[in-house]
C-alpha cells in the first residue's frame, strides 16, 4: 500500500513576497528624502511699507530678463497669500533670492 505522506518544507516564496513589498514601499521614501533636502532655499526678509505691492517689491529686486510675474507668484506662494490679500504696513514677507 502506498501512503501519500506530505512533508512540510519551508519555501522561500513567502519571504520573497514580504521582501518585495518592503522594497516597493521603502524605496520611494528613501529616494524622496534626498530630493527635497538637496537644495536649500534662501530668502530675504522685507518689511512692507505703505503702498507696497508684491509686484513692486519683486520688480525692484528682479534681475534683467527675469520673469517678474513668475517671481511675484512664487512670493505669494511662499508667504501663503491669496490673490485678494492686501499687504499691510509692517508685514514681513519672505522673498526668494
């Protein structure tokens, strides 16, 4: 009489599956950390005076040939300003160099 006897063998398949999942989720985290810390930003602190606008502040500091509209947009983003926001005298703005 033949007996079907099952032997329990540990396989590498579950280990490989777990290792694959760890790599799939860990690698973007490791790579992403280097992308955001590689270029530190430098800002100039500017105190707003009566009548100042973002456009005027950026235009005074713009280099010839630079896009003032894009720079003004960046200043608004950095300082969390909405399009309808009005600048107040004494307010401090960060302007990227």
